[in-house]
């Protein structure tokens, strides 16, 4: 008899049905796994053999053949241990085959028969629910599986508990959801002294989901401002939590409680490689742009990143997704993130300070900024200068608005956008394009006139024109105004006034 156990393979955050077939036949005793298994799967036979022995059983002196079908898909990961073990137990007559019908099985086995936690349980549970199946998984992943919805979850600590359950000797208790940790602590905006222009730009970026670049000398507060942006953004919706959590489930970065409740804030070092940023490697794993999905990708010291890595961001910024192509895999990951970047005007950082700038200025600025291509800068909606603040000015500065006050205004502006774009394929002004953008952000006559002049003087592309309209629309929403006026266009233009030396 051939035992059939259902499991999954992963292609990004999508799953592929896998039929784990286990057969015992006469012949020289051996244990063979076929079906394009990688090394982790091939080593499964040793873990399964030891785990079964640890619960007081032994493999029969027969030929054991395991086929992972379909055989033309590469199988990766240790989550096939448990389905292979249960398939063996079915073939040995210890567990009835019909007891496993209607379940998808995933789990890694320890040598003592315990079931270790694995990655990818949430997308697996959601796929199982869509097929009206239950899921058998490690107990440590039970809460994660339950967030998929109304699904039957059998979660056990070891293989022996599953055997007792299927024989009716000891029923496994129902899996329980863990309480989500909702407490979120963010640095407060009131700690930012001065920098009124940058604070205003940050609020606009939060309200409309706009990409933002801050340019200024060291110590002017660029990183402090970026760190406070997550506190201005609204909380993840239930749908966004699932989308973000599926990504983090695949990489094994799920928090206590089973769901990601905070918007991701990724800040990779500037020595980040192309595969680390975009995704890839031998197993086409997700990169920083995907791990920042639903949140913020902060690139500090932007000009220090390799130019090839920076230019690789151009396509994800437009498409909101990234496709990792390898010989054996073509995987598409979500990459709907908000880019926030910071950089010095030159390598020494003091370009406009005659007393501190190096003797190579302004040539040093030309060389330093040349790493930033025009197409990349064109995809950033808001460019703002963050000037140096003297320490003595901190004590003279008035008390600034706190994060909670600004976040309420951001929430109101986002509510207006949500209602406006309902059913139009976008949710924020930063995503509006084509006829939708021209319809909702049509400026008045005076605004059109100043915009046309600015386009000629600044040499803006059509993409730059659209991004000015998007920012102007956000400014209007923050003031609860239905139409875009001259003042909104002027302020939006002020956030593209930085002249780069590339």
C-alpha cells in the first residue's frame, strides 16, 4: 500500500500542493527519497528514522521509498519530516490512512521524536483553509495557523501524541490563539527641536505615503526624523497584518502571538548587497524591499550604497512588487513599501559650511552625489533639506507637537483618501496615476500656470509632474480642501527644489 500525505512547497509567499507518497516494498532494506529533494529534505530520512525509534518503534526490514510529487518541483526545507514520518506510520499500519484525510501536514522532527517549529505556517494555513482542509503542525506554530481563519488545527509537541490522538487514546486539546501584543512604543516627535520644514515634509509623507529624501550635514536630525515616521502612520488593518505576516512567516521572523502588528521598519546597512536588498541567493529568498512590505524602508547614508543596488530599487518603487529570477525559480514577492532616505550633501558632510568643508568642495559633492541616478531621484516625491541646528538653539526652541497630535491629522487625511479611491485600485495619493490622478488633483488655473513654468525651469519629466500633483493633493487633503489650489502646488514644488550635482 502507498500512503498519501498532503503537504506544501513554497514559491515565495505562495504555496504549491505536494503529495508525499510513502511505500514499503520487499527488497534490500534502504530509505530513499525522490522528487527533486534538496539536502535538508534528503537528510530527513535520518531524522525520521531516529524519531520513530525514539518512540519505541523501528522501521521494518523493507525498502522504504518516499516520492514528493510533482517530481519536477524542487523541494526545500525541513517541514517534510512530519508528513514523511506519518506516511511511514500509515504504511506500517500504526495510523489509519483515513485519519489523515482532510489534513495538510508540516513539521520538522527532532531526533527524540519532538516536533520543532518551522517557517511558512501562516501561508500554509491560509492555503489549506481555501481548500477546506485542516492542518497538522508543530504546537509552537499553532497560534500562527489559527490566524488564517476558521480552520481545524492539530498541534502536537511530539509524534507519539499524534499517534495517540489518531488511535483515540488521548485526544489533543484544541489549539489556542496567543494574545497579540498591541503595545507599540515609538520615539516622539516632540523630541525634534527646530526643523519645522522637515517636520512638515515628514507629516505630508506620512499622510500620502510618499517617498522622501532628506539631505543635510551630520547631526542635523535626519535619522531622528525617519525613526519617528512609523509612529505617525495608522495601524495595520487586519488584511495588512495577514499580508505582512505571511512574508515574515516565510523567513521565520514571526513575533510572539503569531501576527505582525507593527508596520515594518527596515534600515539595512549601506554595505547591503543586491540579493540582500532585492531578494535572491540560491533559494531566491525575499530581500529588504519585501521585508519592508506594508511599512518603511529607511536607507541612511544613501550615497554610500552601491549604485547598482540603488538603481535596483527603481522597478519595485513603481510596480510595488519584485520578481526574483533564477535558473530554477521565478518568484514574485510583494514590495509595497515607503522609501525614506537620508544623505549628506558630500562625503565630509559640510559642503555649505566654509569653516568645516574640505578643500575639494564643490567637486567632492559632484563625485559623492553622482551615485544617485536621475531616474531614482525622479521616483522620490519629497526632497527636503535638513540644515544644521546649533546646540544652543535647542534650549531656545519652543515645545514641538507630539506624535499623537500629528498622527491624528495624518489619520484624517488618510481617511479622506480611502473614501476617494474606493474601488479605483489604489488607497493613497502616492499610488494614484493616469486619469485617476488628473481627475482628483487637477489644479486651478493659477496653479496650472505656476506648475507649467516650474516644469520648464526645473526640467521635470512627466513622472516628476505627476509626483508634484500627488504631493499637492495630499497637502489639500491635510487641509480638508476638495480641490488643489495654487498654494498647494507651490508648497509641493518647494519639496523638489534641491539641485543635485550629478
